[in-house]
């Protein structure tokens, strides 16, 4: 059984939108900005701020391109992001008494 340690929760991931991004990307690996926005029910600006924080932590990469004149933003989970998410889930499990 994991030890109860509230300080083990990763503050970068713990925010609702960032947690949603990480959980979505674990299954999808890569998602476009519009898909994330739709699935998370957030605004462009709010999602951008949260993605920037995840990118600064090295948890996601963001690739911007164009299809014709339409901008496309692809967000991908990095290996360190996947590891951080796994550790986050382990810490959360310790808080609720599951191993």
C-alpha cells in the first residue's frame, strides 16, 4: 500500500484542465487543440495557458502548422509526461488508500 503523502501530488498536473489534458493524451498520444478544447469544455485562452504550463514542465510538446490557411496545433505527450502522470496516479492512489 502506498503511503499517504499529499506533497507527492504534482502541482503541474493537479489542475482540472491540465489533469484532463494528461488523461486524454495517455490514450490518444497526440490530439489537436480543437479536440482537446471540445473534450475538456474550455475556452481557447484557458486551454492555451494550461498547455503552456505543461509544455514548460516538459510533459507535452506542441507543434504548430498550417493546413492551407488554417492553423493547426498538435499536442503530444512526452515520455517524461507519461512518467509524471504515472507517478501522479500512484500518489493519488496513496491518498485514497489504494495501491
